C-alpha cells in the first residue's frame, strides 16, 4: 500500500476526517478532562508509534460515515499500486480499510495547523505580559 500526496480539495476533507477521529477519541472517558487544543498538541508531540496507537484507537471507537471512509481511502492504493476508488472499496476487508485509514491519518498528522491564529496568539501573549 502506498499513500498518495495529500493535495486538492479532497485533502481538506481527509483533514476533516482526521479531526473527526481525534475529536471522537477525545470524547472517550480517558481523554475528556483536557481541551481539544491540549489533546491535539499532546498527540502531535508524541513519537510516531504513539500517534499511530492513538489513531488506531480512534478508528476502532469512532464511527465514520461512508463519505468520510471514502475520503480517507482514496489517498491510498491497492496491492497493485492502483488508487482506491469508491468503486473498489467493496473489495477491501475491515482490516484493510482500517490499515489504510490509519496510514492516511498518519500522513495527515504530519501537517501542522494551529487552532489559534497568529493574531490571537499575539493578543494572548500580550495580555499575559500586562
């Protein structure tokens, strides 16, 4: 399996899928005590092996709808290197689907997006100084 380059409008959709999984995971009792921003920062600072464990847990416990599953899977290929499409998803078993979602989400996890914009951070830092 290969993970395709995350680009185009569909790449934004797969980022949404990643955050759906992370938010769903954060709602589990083990993680409810922290803000989403703190939770996400903690996940982003983990070594890749630990990030993968968290993503695997999310894929197991957070229900994704069909369009979300498709959004993640289209960034992967089958064993012959052919990109997964909505039509050939039906040929994948549950473990194959999970492995692809995890792999794509690991690629998404490499993308760093601040939940708080630079302007807000500057305001926050300024207010802490006064």
